[in-house]
């Protein structure tokens, strides 16, 4: 519509199907249009419930979306990678560039004397990837592009014809817009999901021209990352521990695993599944900090919970995997909220994501666990994660147990099979629930209350009135 963004009112199911098509050329058909769609194109929405009315922000209802042309397969890298970009500092229509070239280069790239802790985009990538994502001055071209009317295409022509630069081999394009554009575009940044074909784009509004977390977030979309949310929150950016959520920090463990920047600390980077984690089994781990070690996440895939006959596909797992990691507030790059991280915390995330380029699943933060606290996932997952202690040097001592029931009962064999079926850490005879039977219970050992997640309000809080090892509710993949 005159090369301007136009809001389309579609349902959430269809919107999720459009994500892998980012960068494609499409044709949309208004709801109620008398012109039927052409049969030769791939269609979406047919047979799905259409929205009833436009949003308050405007836009129009869509009946059919036709995919006319796709840019090519997604180019999403895993593991060691070079961050190679062309950055345009745009000025046009008497709108000045939001930042001048020397100022931008100081926050974008290191100089010869910059320490590893200098707050630059170059160090941001290096720190959060443990050196696997490399950005250097030779891989970055920053251009001041005045009097540009068609934001990206003509900026490329300016670089090629006026400046004599060959940038055709560089896929990633970053446009820093003038501050005046903020009035018309109410977003800090926009970006394409993955690099489809030969190009991927990031647009940064002028008010965020030197806001490194905003740029890190949008460039993360170019790497194929989706937003990170939080269980119990309707906010698309609900994860306050991830740059793809709402934190001025590194990415969470799901996103770094997806990128190949971290892997499971089990041998060979393998998952913890039913082979090693049978019912009632408790395994102990020493968990290093995520930003200090490549093998720094415990990835639990609960294959015992997968529906019968289901199988993994390239895009999504049939049940979510659990990611257990250790984070702390460490300026300038891990700028996590002090209210949430007064000291290091163990994080529990879930996601159905795979490392395939076609996988665009979102991570979900389940909870933060302090030393002496526990996290319990509902059945059929039955995971119980206990954080015994956390050291700033050696990391977190954690145990993981797999339960098959919420509580053992004296009315069935679970009391007498010698297995900790509910993962409460107690076995006969020293268990208070068997008092009055053949044994007399010892005193229940001191246990910190669980963090029951999420409560009705949607935020994790310790509830002292809830018995230890209670089963949390509301797990969202």
C-alpha cells in the first residue's frame, strides 16, 4: 500500500504459519471481497476462523493470503559465525541522521585499546556467545546515506554508485532511521526472521540508534530467533532474562542452544531422557554459569511424556524440552534486574524448538530458583529440580528427579517398592505419611518452600503454606 506498512487482521494460528515465510512476496484478499483468489498460489486462512473486526489501531480483515514468491531457503547459522553487516545511517526529507558516524562507530566497534568489558556491540556478541560470534571492523561497513527516499534499496545504490563500495556479498542490512521517524513508526526496531535468499533486514528507529540491547534483539531475529515469553504472562516479550524478551542482557539458554553457542553438559552434549532418568532416579549435577562455559545447560527431553505414536519433526518437538541454566547479574552485558537477581539464580525454560532452520518455536521462562528452593513440573513431565547451593566460582549444585505421581500412597505398592515415586526425597521408613503403619516417622527434615509457578497472579512467589515438593501447574510450551 504505497510502500507503507499496513496492518492485517488475522488470527493467531495463521500468524504463526507466516513466520517461516518472512521475506516472501504475498498477496492478500480482503474479507468480503468479491474477487476470488487465484488457485495457482499457496493459500492460508481457508477453513480457519476469521477475526470479527479490525483492531483499534486500524487495518483490515484478511480472507486469504497467497504466497507469490519466496526468497529462498533460510540461511541460519549454528555454532561459530561471523557477524557481517552493512549499516546505513539514514537521513532524508530534511530529517537528520539520528547519530553521526564517529559516535556510532564508538558504540559499534572496539578500538585498539578497548577492553573486553567495553560496552560495544562487538563485545556484546563476543561476550554472550563466548567468542563464537565474531564481529570485527573488517566485517562491518557503516555508511552515512543522505537524502534517501526509498529507505533500503536506494541506500544500497548510494553505497554502490556514490561511494564505490561492493556490498553485494553481505546479506545483513541494518538501517538506523532518523529520530523524526519515531513519530510515524511506534516501534524501537523491526527485523526479518532469518536471512531468506540473499538478504535480511533490520530497521532501528532513531531513538534507539545506540541502544545495543534493542539492536541485539532485532539482529537476533535475523539469526532466526523468536521472542521469549514467560509462563503466566500475555506479554510477547515476557521473559525478563533474555534479550529476545524484555531484558538488556544476553539470550536465554534456549536461544543460545538453538544458535550452538551452548550445549548440554552431559557427555557429547546429549539430552537427559528416560534412558538415564528412570522413575524415582535422582541425578546430581554441577551447573556452571551460562556465559562462562560452552557446556553450561542441562537439556532434559521428557520422551516419556510424548503422546503414543508421536515423533519429532524438523520444526518442533512433540513435547517441550526443559533447559536448566545458571545466570547472574554481571554488567555491562548481563544487565538483569537486581530485584530478580539479588544473587545468582537457576533458570528453568521450556521450548519445542529444534536446531533445524525451519524451527521457529518460542522459549518460555518457567521460573527462577534460588538456593534451597525447588521447581516441580506437572505430570506427565514430573521433573523435580532442587538447587542445593550456588557458588560464584563453581556454579550451582542441582539435583534432578523424575516423578510419576504427585504423592505416594499407603494404599498401593508405591509405598513399598523402594522407589521415590513422587521425588520428595523420602523413602520408607523415615517418611511421615507412613505414621500409624508398621513404622514410626522421624522428624521431617527442614525444607525450603517450593516456588509454585505460576500462581493465579502469574508471577513466581514462594508460598510457605504449600507443602514442600508440591506440583506446579500451568506449564506452557
